[in-house]
C-alpha cells in the first residue's frame, strides 16, 4: 500500500484539481499489484485520459 502526500504553498482550490482514471486501458500501464486496491470516490470516478483532454 502507498500513501501519497504533497505540500501546498498556497490555499488549495478544489476547482483546480484534476484526475485521470488510474487503469485507463488506453494508457496500458502495467501495475504490479491491483488486488485490494482502495480508491477515493473522486479517483474511482475519474475520466479516461482522452476524456480529460477533451474537457
């Protein structure tokens, strides 16, 4: 399991956030282990890379 943390140097605005579907078939990323994966609602509902680029 991995936790991702980051530091912000200014106020965070949720309108500036974005996400891409982690297992987008077009990106074909070979993830080493996917069983038991837990995602936030935001990440689970993220668009594909192509859809994100169109928006």
